C-alpha cells in the first residue's frame, strides 16, 4: 500500500506525511517502511542539490519508484487512458517518464569517475530542474525531462535559472524530450531526444 502511494508521487517532491495519512499510520512508521523499500531497490530518494546556492533552494528529496513499469501498473495507467488524452493520465506519464530517465541517467553516472553529487534542484517558488550532476571540480550538468515532441524555449527557463545561479561552473543543460531532433538552443543549453541515451 505504501508503494502504491509512492507511485502516485514518483518524480515529485516526497510528501511522506500525505502517504502516512492515507495509510492511517504514523509518519515514523511510514519512514521505516520507506527505508525498507529503498533497501530492496524498489524506490529511490533523490536528494535536493544546491542548498548552498541560497535560502531559496528547497531541501526535500524527490521520490522515484525504480521500476517505472511497476509504477505505471500501480497507477493503473493504460494505453487507453493515454489515447483519450486524459489529463490525469498525461500528468502521470510525465512523472513516469521523468522517473525512467532519471534512473537511466543515474546508471550512466555510476560508471563515471569524479562525480561529487547527484540531486534535483528546486527553489521555494517552484523553479525545478529534474537532475543535477556535480563533478569533483565543481562543474555542473543539468537535465530536464519533457514528455512532449517539441520543447518550447519557455520550458528551458529552469535550466537558464540554474545556469545563471552557478555561472561559469555550469557546463551544460539538457532538455530530454520525446521528439526526434537534437539541437543547441542557446548558450550551453541543448534539446536532445530521450532515445539518444542509448544511441549514438
């Protein structure tokens, strides 16, 4: 039951209080069960990154259900709902795509040397970058996931704000999307199809 509640929050800032209330258990009990789910690799808490950038940065982790297929099943997300363009189903698809892509990026990052930290960046006024990778030398690479065929330049605003916040340490910001085109949008910001994670 807790995993089902967490599937409803996948790709979002963890709200353990809401999950524990839905299950009619104490928050401490829910946290203990959450730790067990992490221990068997069913969920992953992605820590907040960049809290030293200023008081506006949020510090709560995001939750990701490791197997996005299991999460989709728990959410009862079906191709029929997506074909109807049901708004709730499309929102859930966006969260599931983010969870899937973040998982794939973290696998690839685990093969790299010199990674100092990985997390998500979110300000208290809601500006959010899905995944931030910081290198030992302080360099920052950021990723946003978009469940759309095209990426509007306005959707790059979170990456721009992070680029402005870290300055010269910002190496690149990548918006991963469901379209087919890769291109450089502007200074150090790129738009890339999700499938390029596996293809040259």
